[in-house]
């Protein structure tokens, strides 16, 4: 027989091995020729999550209506402790269900129609359960046509309906066929008291959720179950489903569990539309100098709509209770840590006094924005002129001002893991300098409880990161310089090994009048020049002391120019190779092939020059703006201090 096995991703599927039980001492026949394994099988769902989401809380008087499963003698036998053996016809039916062989199943059903509903394995599995788990849509649809409505409510030996397996495997078409046959299957519950909708949400099966949600009535689940389901959709970032739920059941927005609402859960959610591939961050941050944090914090529209809906419903609550609920768990602080500017804007627009709310350490949202490197929140709060002076000069329990917090390592885990150490060091230096521009000069000399100024604390906190950055920079420069040296050696050697030789009278190359020879010379000159430049730049990095402040501007700039020069030398080497090949092989390659490469090479060089010019102007403009803001914003605070 075939067994249900657990896969790495948590889903169960049917294994590929057959096992026949022949020993009569291990099995016992009954009237139906059915057997049930005494072994404890795994559930096709996340049982620990389903136990939490499917059971009503202790002391709750509200219970959701349940449907009574169709019970028969087979179910009673299947749930017993005796191990029995199925018939040969049942085993053949099982094989047909596993393989999706409807022709074989149709022949078996013509002989014994009960095979559509009977057990077909030792564990009490039925043909429809197997077909749903294997996602054989055509087989399952035809089998459903052969069954009665009540047959769809039958449980297997593990206590699950066929719809459970269809939802677990993501077979939305099979689930739809079952619902069309008998809508009662929607509200059936498995042995963990979990409905099909809850199971689909836990699995993240959007097709099944979109199918089951409109068909599930409010009374099918208790209020507690609806709220738990709503929170799961938010945590799983299924914002479309969550929005549909809260529009369908409005009280979910204001329901409180453990002194928290759905808005609290939303505020703690970390959302970023930056692609998590590390190489893209390195390409943008190191090579092209793009400030990747400019793109962090932008939210999908459904997230914003959900937040607005939740807040609009919560504003219908009593004002005193609402403020107490927000302040108790510092929802603004959670939103600041996650970078949810939309939530901060909505809440502070209604209750501006919330920006002064401090946690047990004396940190306001301004301090938290700096500690978690949320620059969108930082700029938003920076517009509140009245808050700047108090927030910048205030000290926490450890004597740290806001510049001390900027000097500490980032508390944002994803921010650290996505970037290489050099890029992270650059961003940390940028944050420290940016924070320094908005605080009074006196903050730079303040000492915390350990007697450290912000600059001293920065050096202490970033000692390990600085060491890793130096190692990364030197190792990278060493590898790149090796490549540049090899390219230089190859190009230099090829310059004195011209195909065709030299004219003994004039000393010129015999093929010097060829168009390919001109391309060869251009590639040689360009490749040698770029390789020498890259070697010199990487040599500077190798011999430099790599001071702390160098990682902010000079080292990333040198690394960028060095990499671009190295790429230029590699392209030139390719042009030299093609030109030499064309000189040797004559008209084997058409002349326009090399010309296209030459033009592409020129475009590439021009593009790099434009990018460098653009980012130089961009950096200059940002610096001027920073100086302007610093002048206009520091005077009042400095004079006051």
C-alpha cells in the first residue's frame, strides 16, 4: 500500500512505494474487507497552528456551529484499534487513484460502485482523498460525479475529509467540484476542529481562500475564530484577504485580544519591497553608489488600505479607551521600528500628543527611528520643529542622547544581513553624520553613563564591523587586482605577437591597413589603459590604512572606479581577441561584428561617465541641502542650549 509521508515544507504527500501486508496474524478481516492501520499517522496540516486557531478560548460561551459528519460502519471500523486488510479490488482502486487512471477506476466502479466511498488502504484512505492529495483533477471530478452528496462528508482513518486534502495540496479545482456537489463540506471540521477556510489561510493557498471565503457565513465561525483567522492573514501578509475580512465583519478592527488589536499586529509587521537578493544591494550600493534606503519603506496599496480601514473603525471607539490602548503597548513605537510612515501619519494626525509618548527607556519615536535606521520616519518627524530640540538633547537612563543612539550599531536585523560589511559601514557613517546635522553642537561632547562621547561610542560599537569591512575590502581588492594583472599581461603580450608579422623594410605590421587591425590597436590601447588604472586603484586600497572615515566616501568611490576600469579592460580584451581571430581567419567573421562591439564599448564608457557625473551632482546637491537644513535648524536649538 501507499503511505502518507511528510515533506520538508510541512505538507504531506503520498509516497511512491507499495507495501502489501500478507501476514494474517497482523490483520483481521471484517464484513467490508476493510482495514485500518494502528500506526499514528501525521496530519496533512500544521496541527500546532490549527489547534490554536481552531479551538475556542477557555471560558468562551460562543461556539461556532458544526456539521455532523456522515458516519457509517466503515468509519467506526476505521477509527478502531484493529488492523485490517482491504480487498484486492480496493488496492487496485488505490493504484488507479494514485496514478490518476480513470479508465481503470471506471472498470472497477462498474463492478463495485461502493469503491467510490470505501476504504482503499490499510490506513483507511478513500479514493477521493488520495486523488485530492495527488491533485488529479480530472480523476477527482469524475469520481465526485459517481458519489452521493453525503459521501463527500466521509472521513478517512485519520479524521479528515477529502476537502481537507484538496485544500492542503492546493487543488482548488477539486475543492470547487466538491463544493458544487455539496456546500456542506465548507463548514466541516477536521479532528483538530479546524474548518477548511482556516486550513487554507494557514497554508497560504490564495486560490482556496478566494473560493471558500465568500461561501463561509459569519455564523460558521465564532467571533474568536474569526479574529484569530484575521490576525493570521495579517501576519502572513495576505492583505487583500484581511481587507475583505474586515469589510465583511467590521468588529474585527476593534476586537481586543490580550490587550492588542489587529492594528498592533500590523504595526509590528516588517514590510519592504526591496528585492532580498544580496547581489542587487551590492551592485546598487558599492558599484553605482545608489542609496538603497531611498527605496525602503514603500508599502503596497493594499497594506495602506487595510491600515486606513482599521484606523477608521477604531476611531469609533471611546476616545479614552482608544488612547489607553495605543499607549499601553506603544503602537507608535512598533510602527516606527517597522518603518510604517503611513500608520504614524494617520495616528499623529488624529492625536498629535502621541509623538511625545516615551517608553521605559525614555525613548520617543524620534530616538527609535534613529536606533532602527528608519530614515523615512526620521525625515517625517524632522518636520515637527517643536519636537527637535527636546528630542535631540534629552538623555535616556544610560545617559545617551540621540547622537549616542546613532553611534550604536543598527537594531534592524534585515538592514544588517542584506548588506555587505563595507556598505553597512558606509550607511552607519552616513547615519551618524546625518544625525549630527540636526543636533546642537553640545550633543557631540555629551558623555553617557560610561563616560563616552558619541564619536567614541561609534568607534567602540563598530570595531568589529570596521575589522570585517577592512577584510572584505582588502580581499576584494586583492582578487580584482589579480584579474586586472592577468588582463594586462595578456594584452601586453599580444601587442608584440601581431598575426602576419612585420614588413622587414618599413618595420610596420603587414596587416596594418586592415580594418580589423585598427580595432585591434584600439582594443589594446583601451585595455592596457583601463587595466593599469584598475591596478593602481586596487593597489591604493591594498596599501591604504583604511581609516574609519574612509569608508564613508573615498573607499567606495575608489572601489567603484576600479571595478568599472576592470570591466572596461575585460571588454577591450574581448575586442582584441575577436580582432585577432578575424585577422587570422580572414573573412570568416563579418566586419560589422567587431564594429558593433566597438560601438557598444563606447556606449558603455559614455554611460559610466554620465552616471558618475549624475551621482556627483546628486551627492553635491544632497550635501548643500544638508548644510542648508543644518544652518536653519541648528540655530534655534544651539542658541537655546
